[in-house]
C-alpha cells in the first residue's frame, strides 16, 4: 500500500513524536488530528494538546483541533465506568475517537487515517486494530492504516525524543477512571 499523506490521530506528544519523525523520514507528511474528549480534567487536556501543538508547529505540520466534549464522552462509555483498562470501556473510547478521525479524514479528503494510540505498551494492539477497522467501515472511502508502531526502534526513539524536547509525560491514560 503506497501512503503519501494521512490524517494522524494523536493522543499526546510522547506517543506521537517518534511516529511523526518516522513518517517524515519516509516521505509521508501527516496532518495531525487532536481529538481526545476522554481526557480529564480540562487542564490536563489543554496541557497534552499544547504539547502536541508545539511539536506540530516545530515541524511545520498542520494540526486540526477536534472538539472537547467530555460530557458526551461520558455518555458514550456509560455503564462501562468500572471496567479495567484494556476492557470494554477502552474499546468504546477507541471507537469514539477513531470514528471521529475517520469522519474528519473523509471531510478533508484523506484516504487513510492512523493513530498514535497504539504506540503505548499499556494499550491493546488488538483492540486498537479492531476499533480502527470498525471506524473505517462506518465511513465510505477511508481505510485504517493498521501499522505496529512499537517495532523498528520507535519505542527507543520515543524515550530519546521525550528527553530532547522536554515533553510533559503524563502518568495516567487520560480519563478519570484511569487516574
Ligand atoms: S483508560 Fe484510557 S483508553 Fe481506557 S477509557 Fe480511559 S482514557 Fe480511554
């Protein structure tokens, strides 16, 4: 599959930096989509968004600012609050974020979308793959690039870039149930 440009859903700077660097080195100039209404509280959301924006601007990349509607996100995971991480709440959370990404990709004329969520070893690759494929199936004309971002030295590069750029590195996934 030849990839020239993609819409890249990003969750935070630490998870995104090495992936974006790799994409650019491989001739792919991504447009960043920041859509993470799961993050709580608002101050934490702003902090993570600001770090992603700082990195995107440093590289001259466009960053699309998605909506932050945490109340709506809570409705989406209603009944799953007590689920453990990697359980059904996370699956639903991934689906919501990736569906919004697929819709934005369609609107902006991208054929492919991907997410940096899978770079974290705390997340289930299988869940993310399923959620991405599911989101792509809901929207005509877009496909999910299901790449394993933990390979090819990206995990090691991630640590170096966090240090190099002094990124804020959060200690929990994002929602109040993971705090
Ligand atoms: S733990 Fe993380 S992935 Fe799971 S629901 Fe909360 S924010 Fe979403």
